[in-house]
């Protein structure tokens, strides 16, 4: 990880004095004062080890040509990030909702059709899916490190641990474990179609970021993300849960396809909004993300149109009766969150320090929308029983 220390330099003259605003301890200030009077250059550090050495003195008039204050903590400026925050960002825990939502919606769709739910199958698939997402995150850091896209990204796992090889090995170990878990669950379910769909989803993830493909650098990440987490993963999880019933060959219904399209849509919004704060870095390494091809202003308008399209699709599926009314009602309750995402992106798309949070607002929308969709499917089954 690149050092979090930063240097602040001030030049002083008889007519112009520019001083940085620092939060320093009293011991630092008192030591600084005494050394200032004696005409010394002072160096501050976070662990209070202070060194001083002679500076230029012009005929009893103390004059600093330059002094440097190095503070290895958040005392320097707003750009300094604590180690705990960096670890949180590196883990990307909220992003793992992209493993939870397709599984939950697929399982709810299976419950709507069969009235059955296998908790054992659900948690096996959840653990395996989390391992696959961990592989995606780690391998993405590795390959972005190779291209230089993550050169200044402090929360990159490669930069934090200082080992590209170790991170790469860990990523593929997680992929192997995750795929073994998915294969085992598929065999238990006795559904070969499910593992084929999941293999397609994993393949989308591979060609999205891994050499020699790296289709994300061609701006094709969004369609791959949509297919992987929407039709492929959600439908596969539905098939694995319906296989617990006495159905020999469960059908992929219009309800399942409609739900999977909505899941893919909200997942893709997360990826799209993650580009806003990386436009300059992506452009520098030739990564032609949608926002590099467009700009953040147009990107903010696309987010607004995408939200309108999401809820228009929801309404259309309701009117076509491919989704039950309970889903339309429950998902409509997430509209305030969607409005928050749109307004936040519109207001902050030019501010990298703030727009970074846009993807996390999209994660909240994704999780809420997915939970509402699943709840609507389950509620529809419960209501039909009555």
C-alpha cells in the first residue's frame, strides 16, 4: 500500500506568509515554537518523534526558506483515510448483496411455484456465491494493478498487502472453492441446467476482467454484469430450489424471467455508478468505461433514465401479469430510495470525493428492491393459499 504520509510545505517571506492548517498536539506546538525561535527546520510525525536541524538564518532575522511537516495520520488533510476505512473499502462488504439478491429472489420464485424452500440448499449456495464474488473482487484488483488503473487506489487489496502474487493465488483458490460448492449443490438438486447457467455467469465474470479478454476495458462490463447476475444466476438458483420438489423438469416461467431481468437491472446500476469517481484514472490507462466514452454529466442523465426504465418495467410486468401484484406494490415502496440515488448523482457527479458514495447508494437500492421483490413473490404464494 502506498504510504499514507503526506508532506505539507510552506514558504515564508517578510511580506508573504503562507501557513498550512494542521491539527497538532500541544507537545508538537511547544517544540515547534522553541525551534522556530532558534531558526531551525522542524519535522513532525504521527508518533511524536520530532527532529530539528539548522535552517537558514540571515543576520539575526529568522527566515524559513521552507519547512515540512509530515503527519502520518488524519491530521494532514481531508484526503487522508484511516486504515480501518481502507480495510472496509477493500473488503467491500455491501457489494456482497449481489450474491444474496439473485439467490433470494430465485428461491422466492421457486417457493411461489412449488411452496417449498430448502434452507440447507439456500445457505450452501449463499456461501459458494460469496466465494465467487470474493474472487471477482480480488482478481479485479490484481488485473487493474497490472494495467495501472489502481495505481493510486489506496483500498486496492494488492496495494494494501503488497503482494500481487499472493492476492492472485487467493482469488483463484476462492473461485475453485466456490465453484465446487455450486457444483455440489447442483448435483444434490439433480439439475444439470442450473450448473450450466452458473458456469455461464462465472464466464461472464472472467471475460469481464481477466486477460486476454478484459471486456470491461471496452466498455462491455454492464451487459456482462446484467446477464451474469440477472438471467443466468437468478434462474439457476430458481432451478436449484424447485428441484427440491417432485417436479422432474421444472419450467423456467415468465415470472422467473421477469424477476431475473429486474435483478440484473439493479445490479448493473451498481457497476455503472462505480465508474463516476474513476473517470480520469480509467482514461489514463485506456479503460473505456461508459463514463469515459460519455462524461459524468451525461452519465447522471443515464442514471435518471435507468431508474425510470426500472419502474416502468416493473409496472409493465405487473400489467402483463408476469409478476404478481404483491411484487408491484412492495417494489414501489423503494421509489424514495431510487429518487435519492438520482438526486445524489445529479448533485455530485463532478465531485470525486462525494460521488464515490453513489455506488453504495445503488447497493442499498439493489438490496431493498431485491428484498421487496422476494417478499412480493412469497406474499403471493401465501395469499393464494387462503
